[in-house]
């Protein structure tokens, strides 16, 4: 029996570190959906106190050493997909310079004036710093399709 080779194949190695336990859980779910066993060794610590993740140097996601290369490819794809999904763009001009407004300042001011306390109506509105467009963020115009202004005849 060669127990040293069994021990090395069962050892876990750190694939990556992330800032939050929710990100680590999502990455583990993605890896496990592809048949790669993953674990979070700091899970109980950062679940009790999420800010300990920074003190630990991030929340570690570990995989078996034998699955490391496949896990790296999946983790890179996962990070790219998250970056694409989290990039908000203006519907009108495609700019990324958006400011989020969650309440109406005018309504809060008027409610203080007439009622003596603020009433805040929650809403999600984004204001573009480049063109001034207000509304929900959408996808930017597809760069592969030429605009009518830039088309040449």
C-alpha cells in the first residue's frame, strides 16, 4: 500500500481568496456543479463575524490538488462572468459613470416641512454623469453593431 500517494491526492490546496463568504459559497457551488470538490476552511469563522475575512487575508476557497487546473479555469470563467454582470451602463450612451439614487430628496424635504419627519420612498434610479439620462441601467449598445452615425456608405 502506498499511503503517501493517497494522502497527496486527498490534500486540499487554496484555489483563490475572495472578500466575502457569499462569493466563496457561489464559487464553491459553481465548482461543485462541474464535479470539482471544493471547501471553505474559514467558513465558520467568517459566518459568525464576516469582517474577520479581511483579517484572515480573505475567505479561502480550496480544492483537491488533483483538480487544481480544472478549478482554475472554472474560477477564471466565474470571475469574468461576475465582472460582466456587475458592470452597469447607461441605456442612452453606454457610459459607466452612473450615480445611484435610492430616494427622492425633494419628497423627503417636503415631508419634513409638512409632517416634521422624513418619509423616504425607496426607488432605484441611476443618473448618468455623461449624458444626464435617468432611469434603470441597461446594457450598453453592442459595439459589434455599427451606429447609424458611424456607418460609412
